[in-house]
C-alpha cells in the first residue's frame, strides 16, 4: 500500500501522520519535543514504524518551526511553512472553510481562506498569554490536569474578568480573584475568555473572521476555549478529528501532491531505521564576509548531512563541505 508521511516539529510538540493514497489517516504520533527535536523525531518514527513501515512511501513532508532540521534528518521531499500545511489540512476536513484558528504551545495563527486559497494570515510568536504553554503553566499552578481544565470552565455560571494582555498580569489577576473568594470554575472560565480576547486583539485584529471556522492545535482540546470563541465571535466553531496533528497531516498531503506532480519518481526518505542513528547538531561562525553568519550543521555518525543559516547559499550549495576548500581544490586543478 502506497503511503505518505508528514512531520511537524514545533517548540512544544512533535507530530507525525501516516496517510494512505486516499488521504486516510493510518497512524499518528503526538510527542512532547522537550527541547530535543531530533530525539522526538526519532521516537515518533519508531512509534509509527509498525504501520507506516509496511507502506510503500511515495513522499515525505516536513513543517513547523523545526522544519529545516526535520527535513534534513528524515530526507523530506517537501518542506513547507505551517500556514500552508494547516490550510491544506483544513480544506480536507471542510472544503469551504473560511477561517482557521490554530493555537499551539508557543505560538498562534489565524488563516483566512477564500475559495480554497489563503488570502490573509497572521501569527503571534511574541506573547505567551495567548498560547497553550500559558494554560499548561496555570493548570499546573492550580493543581489541575490540563485535560480537565476546559471541563471546569463549562461549569462556570459567572466568569470573572481577568486581564489577559500579558501572562504576568493575568497570573497576578487570577491570584487576586482567588483571594476575593471567586469560585474555581468562574476563574478558569475567566482565564479562557482572557486568552480568547488576547488572541482576537492581537492575531485577529482587523481580520474578517467568517464561518465555517475550524479550531486546530493542541489547545482545541480545551472545551472552555472553544466555548469562549463561540460566545465572543457568535459563530459555531468546529474542531476536526485530528486537531492536534493537523500540521503533520498537511505536510503529508503536500508530499502526496508533490509525488503525483513528479509521477511518483521516488522519495528521498532515509528510512525508519534512522530512529536508531546517531545525529548530532552544532554551529560555527562563517568568516566568508562581514556578516559573520552563524551556520547550523547536522552530522550523521560523523558525516555532515546538511548546513544552513547563512544569508547567502555559500554553505547550502556546497553540500556541507567547506566552500573555501572546494574553491582552493578547483584552482589547484
């Protein structure tokens, strides 16, 4: 059975999705990155290898903030940004989707589509108050499992208003409301509403949000956030089945599209056995010009696999070799 693999490497989670030729999800993996993206990728490959390993892989895609690293490690055929990946995945769930709300662990996105084409988007990568990591932190501080956070919000009858423009102010305001004796569900619901206000005032400012609206990303599991969006926007919000791995799903779909465009000429995928390989990362400062770019490199068992990070393609075009040594060799010949 022909299949496709998508890998989405983010700062908080690393997700993998295996699809069949019909675009049906055969297997998924959702793992915490924990500051070790290479280890998370290898763990994910090992986890879905039993299913995806039996497929005739026609293509592999990578996306997320760590897409360059992921692409180099797995041998991706397609490396795309998160906006494109999430939009493609959303269109497979709702063909006429107009708005995609995506809130992850460290950033959030808003994608506006028209007739299946992205016409506008916005991202917030600065303030943590509108992201999943902020909810994780508050749930931990309150002694509540993040999985139960949204259910408490649904029990609220009178949500308190919490300052949500800044994570520091929001936390101090929550403490103040607790000291005033407000109920726990009302405080949790107020926090959900504050996160939604923060999102709409920053990411959604000036955007034309219309139905159908899809809510994607790990935070979409929070029923309290979903209800807060519905109440604020006065629109129905849909959460797709694979809401937590939509980036990886989009990457796999893009890999399928690329394979079909190239008449299934083969994939660059390095194989599931790379889960056991010894990858190392490093960096150095290029002295080729006054920019002094910091070049990142990745090696596999001592051999350079890829290098990137320069303002020019000095290192990329050399396939990892020292461009200076190549030029010197050429001149001596």
